[in-house]
C-alpha cells in the first residue's frame, strides 16, 4: 500500500470513510482487518483517516475482505485513482451507485458550512415542491419514480441541521434573486420561503440576503460555493482541512489548498458583510412570501 499524502485530500478522506464504513458493516476491528490484509494497524488507521493514497489493487483487496458489492467496489477503485490527482473534479453519472454521494459524506462530517447561493435555495433548505421542480427540470428523461427518489434523498438531508447531536452551524448568504425567481410558480415559492423563515429560527442557522442594491460583490464573481469546516480535536486543530465545494452543470469542484480556502473565505466574508442583517433578511423573506401568497 502506498504511503504519503499526494494530491487532493478530498478523495483520500472520502475513500477512507467508505472503507471504514465497510469494515464496520463487516464487523471487523482495525486489528482483525489489518491481520487479514497483512498490514499494520497504523496503516489501516491512516487509510481510514485519509492520510495516505491507495493503489487500485489495494482497494479491491479491502473491498473483497469487507464484502463490498461489485458496483461499490468499482466506484471505490475509480476514487482511488483520483487520490493522486492535483485537483479534483467529480462528474456525477449513472456509474455512481445509489448512496455513493461524496459531497454528502463531507456535509455530514462538517461542523460549519458557509454557503453562498446566487440563483437557487440551498439543497439543505429546499421544500419537496421546490426540489421536485428543480430535479424534474434537470432530469427530463427520468420517470416519476426516479424523480421522487431523488427528491426524497434531498429532503432526507434536512435532518442534518436539526439533529440532536452536534448539528453543524449553517451560515447562508442568498442573492435577492433567489427570493424573486418564481421557481415552480407562487404555489411553490410561498411555502418555500415560509420554510426558509422557519429554518432561520434554528439556533445553528443564520440566513442573510444580499440585496440588489448592494451592487457588485464577490458573489457576482464567484458563483455559488460552500466552505466546509470540520470539528477540532483536543489540541484545538481541525480534524480535517477545510474544503470548498462548488457544484457545476457537468460536475463538482472540490478545493482544499490553503490559498484556495483563504480566497473563498475572504469572498464569503465580503458577501456576508454586504448582506442585510439577520432581522432585515427575515423581514424581506417574509414580505416576499406574502407577495407570493397573494397571487
């Protein structure tokens, strides 16, 4: 097994998570897995925490011992090849099996998400009607059952921000256009904005709106993005490095270099400072929801 962290940390960390989950599902301890693989326990630990890259053959061997299904093994082997990439684009396609969503793994592990959206309500805050409208438009060839499956998967993510144990801090900055654009018409937008107001009442969620009057700001230049930050250990150091995620039309971009994180952190702070304060944002959302209800 190859040692030494090369390339982007994101695919290594995600690969490690999936291998750890497979080991746990197989009811194997680190010691027993290491014995079966003829590796040191420390090596298994480094793999599962994303501190080392892996060869495809090593991943195949681990998947075989852990009893992983063929399609998941193929996906993990492909992911292993990405651990040596300088940067990382993940193109979503039919080859990725159900449940193999790399971003969701990052999202669930994060302690804080700083999220900017210029066009749409963030997935974590979408209602079923809003999500169904977007997903149906993005997958015009899919049947009703598949569309509903995708909608339910997105809605299931909502539990993240209201979970009982350590829910992440969610800071959301929205371009005013997100409120004004009638996705699905007024019958969809009215309950969607009401749901947005309810979410803003959670102690770990802050939503602020960047008004049209703000003019040029970093959000105009960056497009939508999320900065994910992870819990700190006993030494006060992050358990994982921060990651920037940006979802595009043909794939998703993951960035984790220090300079990249700093640029997006600066951008988000500029957007945040440009936005209305929390109370004024709630008032604008409430007023806009009322306008939709009256139509």
